[in-house]
């Protein structure tokens, strides 16, 4: 017993789909495929034998960069959070260090060094993201993890 094609489509519809406020939904038969695509499955016509799909892109152009996966995005978020905490650590630890060093060094030497220490985590993170755009993602993570160890706010950690 052949089934009615409308019954097959009922699972994809909901009452109110034909609302006057929404544009009408194109039917499956009217939908056109992008160039180079072909239909497969029940009711499709077989492709011509020996015919290859036409190449729309020139051969010399580079592909766009691949998007990062979920694990890479979460890892970048965690590393960015660590760098943000390092910035806060350098603000707090640098303020204590500046109080200890102020009798021995001129303020013209302490203040720029303190600001550079506060800006270093943000500069490292931004510079790594900018300079490793064309590199593999593991290279970016190696540089970011190296910065986590190099930029540790020692005055905050040691409690000076």
C-alpha cells in the first residue's frame, strides 16, 4: 500500500506553520541545490555517468582557515582566563613590590616597570593570537602555555 507523500511531510510541520506573519515555506521540489551538488536517495534521478561536477573555485586560491573545535575554544577561554588572573595578580603583587622598592629605586624606574608587568599577560595573549593565525593550532597552544609559565606573577605568589 503506497503511502501518501503528504503524510511523510506531516512530521516536519506544526500547526501554525502557515501563519500569515511568516513567509511561505518553499516546497522540496522547488528548492534548488547549489552548483556541484546532486540529489541522492528515494525519488532522485541518477547522475550522468562520466560527468564530473564543475569546479567553481580557481585552483590557485587558498581555502579559508578551518574553524576551531569545541575543545580548542574551551582551552582558549581557560587560557584567556588565566592571563586575566595574571593581570590582576601583577596589579596586586606589583603594588606591594613598588612599596618595598620605592626607598631604593627612583619612581621613574619603578612605575614603568610596574605598568609593563601588568600589561605583559594581555600583550602575550594578544600577540600570540595575532602572530599564530596562519600556524597550526598546536603551535598557538604551545606559545600560550609557555606564557603561562613565564608570566607567573611571582610577587603575588610569593607574598612579598
